[in-house]
C-alpha cells in the first residue's frame, strides 16, 4: 500500500494520524529536529512528561520508523535517539501546526472561557 484513505475506517492511515496527533510524539519530534538527544535531555526539553509515558512514546515512534535508538557500549550505558529520514520529513508539517497552535492559543482559550461563562 503506497497511499491510504483517512476516511476509510479500515485504513491504517488512521493509526498514523493517531501517532502524529499525540502531543508527546509531536514534542519529541520537534525536540529531535535539532539532532540526537539522550532520554534525560528529551524529558527535560519536553517537560511535564513522566518517564513511563516518554518511554512508551519513544518505543512507539521507533516502531513506526520515525526515530532510531542507538545504545553505546559504555559504562554507564548511553542511549541516543535520532529522527530517521521519515521522522525528518514530518518535521515541517508538525512545525507548521505547532506554530499555528502557538499563534492561536489565546483565541482558543478565549472561546473556551466565553462558553464556560455562558453556561
């Protein structure tokens, strides 16, 4: 399968949309755009993510081919995460959506506040 149809309920494109729509995946992808990072660096950069959730996110992104995990034979062991070519190809669209979110967060929050006060 080369292309999918997101409107087909049986199409795996929906799984891809779940991955790229996940806030932790987006933040990891944006963090790794500048180059390889270790787990603790990623956790610090992303902020607010538990080690368990970050581990699950990194494993899922590796499974989907968006990043690679490299273990160095050192004591203590060093592990680095790097975007793959596929992951790098996702950077531009994710950056655009993130920029839109940052530019419009005030309007969104204002709308929510207005509706909450009207109820």
